C-alpha cells in the first residue's frame, strides 16, 4: 500500500485498487488496472490521480488516470517496443503525464510523456534517455517550473547514482554518487526554489544516503 497526499493505491498480483476519501470519513475503492507491477502514483494541481505501472502479463508500460479508471480500468499502453516499464515513476504537469522507466530488454533508461486536449485523447511520445551499459532501474522523476523533467536512476554497470535532466530540449547527465554501490531505490523531490533533493540506498554500507543540488537562480 502506498500513499500520496490523502489518496492511496493498494496492490495485489491481479488488480490495482485505488482508494479515494469521500469526505465523510469513508473510502471509495475502485479497480484502476489489471496485472500491475512497479506502480507509481502522482497527483496534479487539481487533485487528479495519475498512475504508471508495468503490466506483468504483457510486459508493457501502462498509464491510467482517475478520469479514466473511474469509468473503465486499464488505461493506455504507453510503450510495448520491448519488455519495458519496470521501475516506473510518474509526474503530472496539469493533465499531461511524464514517466521515467526501465527498458529491461535493452538495459536503457526511457522517458515518455502524453499530451492532448483531455485524458481520453493523449498522444504518447517515448524516447531513450540513457543507453550506456545497464542503466535505468529505480527511477524517480520530477518536473521543474518550466515543465522540464529531472530523473534519478541506478547505473547497474558501475554501481552509481545517476541524474538526467532536460535543458533547452537536450538531455544532460551527471553522476551524483559513485562511492561504492549506490543509487538503488532513489526518490527525487524538488523544492519551491528549484533545488533538488534525492534519497537513495547505499548497498555497500547498508544505509540510506541523501544528496541535494542547489540550482543557480
């Protein structure tokens, strides 16, 4: 079970259950998706729920939104180019979702975003962000004030925590931490000043680490 704000998602091997407070102390339980794995939940400014997940049956990246699954569960197939969608992370810019995820077949970090007039008419765009060795597990994505994505992820080939961000339409890359085997289970956040904060696992020392980046104003 995972919480974002007052919303909750509950997982079992067959169904993804979305719990929404009704305002009278009760909860509304809705089936949001089927065969879910590697689930991520984000809320947009209007309180709409955005969910990305790996479909364990079809081995694809899927996305759904509260406006969709409250009517019909399942949502969009975002990427089915290979076995993709593990370690997914979703962020929402109003009605437009942005997703980072792992391409299992090729060992790459990938990124997708959907755009359209409403949640029922999204056109999806996908791209490979990083294809150096085996990268892209344990992703975490946030958006800055300009709507540009920032992603932390694990470089399995080197045991490093990596960071990718898009600036002026181009992806830029940095190694955040390379001391030992670090970077699994990263969680990235951005504050009101645009500074980045990331927590992650240090497997060498079996501890949690924290790093922050102060962005120039």
